[in-house]
């Protein structure tokens, strides 16, 4: 090979190596972006599950507390009615509606 041909071959080899390098960098960049997205989705799912579980527990506790308070008011109403306290007074003391206390009283009379 003449000097010019050898220089041209070296330039071609250098250009090919540069293009291969850029191609590898581009592929690694795309792979990194894809991996980052997958990891981000996974973290988001896990965080969403944790938040959902926490909200579910909180709602369950609130519902349980409300039910417990309602059951307690009903039990107090029954006890007061059995002691002969008037329906209106029982409703006022327990915070239950009068019609509900009437129903309880009717149930006790049976």
C-alpha cells in the first residue's frame, strides 16, 4: 500500500472505531434509561401498595371505632330503658334518635 492508501485505511479504521464507540454509548444510554424506568415503576408500585395498605388500616380502625361507639350507645340505651328511664331522656343521654330508642324499647317489651 502506498502512503496515501495507508493513511486512508487508518482514517477509515479510526472513523469505524469512533462510530462503534458512539453506537455502544448510545445503546448503553438507552439501556440505562429503560432500566431506570423499570426501577422507577417498581418503586412507584411498592410505594402505592404501602400507601394503600396504610389507608386501609386507618379506615378500618375508624370504622371499627365508630361501630364500637354505636354498639356502646345501644347497650347504654338498653340498660337505661330497663331501668325505666323514659325514651326521650334515653335518646338525649345516648345521642341516639328517638325513633331508634323507640324501636329498642319495643324490642324489650316483647
